[in-house]
């Protein structure tokens, strides 16, 4: 199994992506300034999710916990 750090990163990615799609959904009924605000929230959530994805990839490369777990399964 990947380590706990990996899991918490994945959870943060998931939360950010959920926040992004919720912000997009809630923006659909809005107009004017409220619409702009909703789009801004969506954009922020999208940025957070991108950062999380990068951190997740970085962790996988540095920590090797995914490969290790795959190896453990194979042997
Ligand atoms: Zn790890």
C-alpha cells in the first residue's frame, strides 16, 4: 500500500476537485458580480487541485511508495 502521506495528498486532491466542480455548478445560476465571484472560487479550487496533483506526483517519484507496494504484491 502507498504510505499515509500519499493518501492524505490524494484526499486533498479529491477535495479540491470536488470544490472546483461545486463552484462551477453553483456559478451556473448566477449573474454579474456574483458570477465573477463564483468563477474566482472555481479558479482558486482548480489551482489548489493542480498543486496537489503535482505534490502527489512528486511524492511518488521521491518516496517510491507506489512502486514498493507494487513490488511487494508481485513478490
Ligand atoms: Zn509515500
